[in-house]
């Protein structure tokens, strides 16, 4: 299944490897930060609603 | 209904929540198809051998690197003229994506250049303008991080986006303007005679569409994060005042 990359195998695999690692890191960091921010915002909004309720 | 209604953060969050899963799935599938097609099912080039397969990541990432800055420029101008917060936050969200795409273009270009040109790097007009574009991305991200007041940060980064657009344009046209250096001209053109061969053309166009979809998906996701971060900051500031 693996194509014969000949004498340039190292270059082609390095280019694809580097690109895929960078794209994966960007996607994972974007999702991780979005989830973290959503969780933090939900906590603060909950606290804010509770405080407003306590004040009547 | 006006397009400006989507500049309302609540409306943007509601719409993007519905669209994002579909966009993410479509970009993942298309990216898989494009890279598998390009890597496994295209022949070697008669001069470049198997290194021609690098085109399927190098060209799309370079196109996104340039056009991400153009998108940031438009969003920044909308912020400066109409003061829509979502547009400023969308520009902020696009910068890390553009920076990573520029880095991919630089790295894959260097890896491609070494066996073909005999060097990793040359102070060629297109390579140099791309490196400067990358530094502009880093400067833009650093400027957002350095200023506490989000409106002031949006104002100053918008000015930086306008200045940096010179290098985004140069990155695209440097090879034509100076007509010198190692880098070739465009791989895709309105003139069919200048195209890469069809066997490379179709997977390349597929890869470009996949990268565009990935960019749009990530910018929408990161804009949502920035909107949440802005709301969080406002709530924490209110708590601190009480």
C-alpha cells in the first residue's frame, strides 16, 4: 500500500509528518481551549445567577 | 435580514453552534480524501520525483497563510468602521491559524527545497516575504496578548493588520514582481498552459478546498472561544466591582 518514494522518501515523509503534527496540535489546542472557556464561563454564570438570587 | 445581524454575539453563537459540527465533519473527510489521494494515488514527477507529493500540503497551506491575513484585514476594517466586536474577535481568532499555516508552508517549502534546490533556505523574494508575514503573525498575536483593554487591543491590532497586508500581498506576487529567485511562479493559473498536469491538479484543488474548510471551521470555533472569553472577563469584572 505504501508508495515507493525512492531516494526522496525522507523528505516527503518529513514534510507530511511535520504538517500533520502542526495541524493536529492546532486542532487539539483549539478544542481544548474552547472547552476550558465554556466550562469556566458556565461556572461563573452559575455563581452570578446564585448571587443575584440571594440578593432577591 | 441584514448580514450585520450576525455581528450580534448571541446570534453568532446560536448559528455557529448548528453549523460547526457539519463543517468540522466535512473538512475532516475532505482533508483525509485529499491527502490520501495526493500521497498514495499520484505518480512521481519526471523531474522532481516523489517530492512532488509535497505540493498537496505546501500550496494549500501557503494559500491559507496569505488569505487568512486578507480575512483578518477585512475583519479589522469592519471593526474600525462599524465597531462590531465579533469581527475584531474573528480577526484575533484567525491569527494563530494563519501563523500555523505560514509555518507549515515555510517548513514544507524548506524540506522540498533541500533536495530540489540544494538548499533549505534562500533569501528569495517570495521566501523572505513569507518569513516576514510569519513574523507579522507573531507580532499580531503578541500585541493582542500585551494589551488589557480589548477595544484598545482591537484598534491597535487592526492597524497592524493593515500594515501587514503589504507583506501578505508581496508573499503572493513576489515571484512575479521581482521575477528572480529560486521559487517558481503559481502552480494554479487561469491559463491552462501554466497549470500543473491534471493528474496533480484535481487532488491539489481537493486539498485546497479541504484546507479552506479547515480554516473556516477553526476560525468559527476560535471566535466562539473568544466571545466566551470576553463574556467571562465582563462577568469577573462585575464580580470584582460588587
